[in-house]
C-alpha cells in the first residue's frame, strides 16, 4: 500500500530505539524524531553518534539504555553476524528489552537468518517484524522508502505507525518473519544486476571512444533507462576521480546481497545465470580491495583504466 494522510492517533506514538546509525539508520532515526516519535539511538561508532546528536536525536551511552522500556527496537545492521551479536553477544540487548516489545528489522540479512532470529526472540516474548527497506540514505531521510514486510498481526499493529512514517510504499508481503526478506531478495537480484549492467554499458562506451556523460544522457532518454542507470551512472563517471565517488552504498553490500540472492536461488533449484555473473563482478571488486568504495566502482573492476 502507498502511504496516505495519517489518521488521528488513538494512542501515544510508540517509543523507538534505533540501533545502528550507519548510512540508513541515521537518516531513519533523524526522520522519525522530526515526525514527533520519541527516539533513543545508539551506535558503537562515536562519530555516527555525534552526527545523530547534531541532528537532534537523543543518543544513549549503551544499547541496553536505548532499548529499555522501548516499544519498538529498529535495527539497522549490515549482516546476520552483526544482528546476532547485537541481540545476544557479550553486550546483547535482548535481555534488556521488555516482553511484549518488538524488533523492527530493516536490514537485508537473509531468509533463514531472520526465521532463526524470530524463533529465538519469540521464546523471549519479543516479536520480530521483518521489514527490509530499499531506497537509499537520501530517501530514508525524507520518509520515502520502499518497505516490504513479513509480520504477524500483532507485530504489524505495533510497528505500523513507524513503518508508515518511514515508507512511501509499504507492502505487507506476508504474515511471517522471513517473508519480507524473500521479497527483498527478489528486489536485490534486480538491483545488483542493474548496477552491474550499467557498469558494463558505460565501460563499453568508454572503450569505444564515446563521451560517457553524453552516452548516459542519451540512454536515460530511451528504452534502456533504469533507476540504477540514472542513479549510479553519474557516480560511475566519478569513479575514476581521486577518492572515487561519494560513498552512498558500499560495494560490499552487494557482495553480501548477491550472495543471499544466489543462495536463495539454489535453495529452490532455480538457475539464475545473470545473478550469478553479477555476483562474480562484486566478488572481483572485493578481491581488489574495493569493499569500502561506492558500489558504482564496479565500472573500475571492468575497466581499470578510464577510457
């Protein structure tokens, strides 16, 4: 469903703890605070915590302090390992969460990983709302995300006000944790392939001696246009500059996500040769030490020297 004008609140806005103030967590925390939600946030990186404070977000000194008495714990971590460590590691926060609260997981960590975590949280009296997001940091900072959700009726009711604030397109894809990850896996197959294809096209244009900026402008006016070409294309033109393009989405995110995509394909015995080829491109970037670069740097994997 698409977001419409909010109905009058019949109960106080849920108190939200935001754990993880990275590229997506920080703008989501800032947006929610600006919309009037009581937000407490935490990140192990003091630099990210400082950015949140400057944006007017209340930042706590620990994860336990952030989640204590929170109705909803919004988690924005990079991968399954970080999620499990956050909840049950040495400084894990699940023991500080109250029974009846819920985790709103906005990260892409894989179908089975979410199902396993949801089972464990349920045993502790905590719901998990599986709500991976798509759209990037800029859209996160204005409540314009795509959010695909797998949640029980209780979890959905608890998280709906927060999800509606974060997402311009909010889709309840299923009733169980893991369903949101399934939809996000399909989404990431296309995103990863589209970025790789955009890199190939612009690399070819350069090797053919064409002006890549002019090629990009022409492509975006025709049938070959795509969101990823329009969004990543300009950054691919900057990939050869000193320092590369501004990092808006790290290359290693797609190393992870295309791994999830291809594992899901194998689990249902589906051949996915295009997704498999795209994964190899990101793995080559990983092998070349480009993990921390913007994912638009895939063009430099294909064409190391600018043409």
